[in-house]
């Protein structure tokens, strides 16, 4: 899927640039990209420092332009690097974050 072709259909691009904090309030980075599955109308990942974070684990405060994740920076930094979506990639990301595969 060519990300550029689908950006206009992605309602979550406004999150790009939001500061990302872990549960303790420590800075993890900024949202670089949002990965939206237009077919299922679901935000799959928020990308921070080139690493995907499952979107269902992200809490967003739009007014403060901030997102909070339940992972520390080290966990995010060691996640698989963002790549084209596939079942194997999704499984690897979920396994990294301790989610059921």
C-alpha cells in the first residue's frame, strides 16, 4: 500500500507531531506517522522514532497535542522498524509489545 496515496483518506494525520509520553510521563518521542487501514477504517499504528506502536494502546489528548503509551522508551526503541504491512510484521510487533499474536 502506497502511504502517500492514502494520506488524504487518513483521518489521523492530525496526530503527527504530537509529543509521546510513557505511563510515567517521560518523553518517548513524537508521532512521525500514522498507519491507517482505510478498508477496515482502523488506525493500526502510531509511528515514533521509526517504530510502530499499536494504536489501540495509545491514549490521545488532542487539546494538549500529546499521546501517552503504556510502554517505556526502551521498549519502543527496540520494537521492529516500521515496514510494509503484512501478517508477519503485525505478529512481530504484537509479540514485541507482549500482545497476543
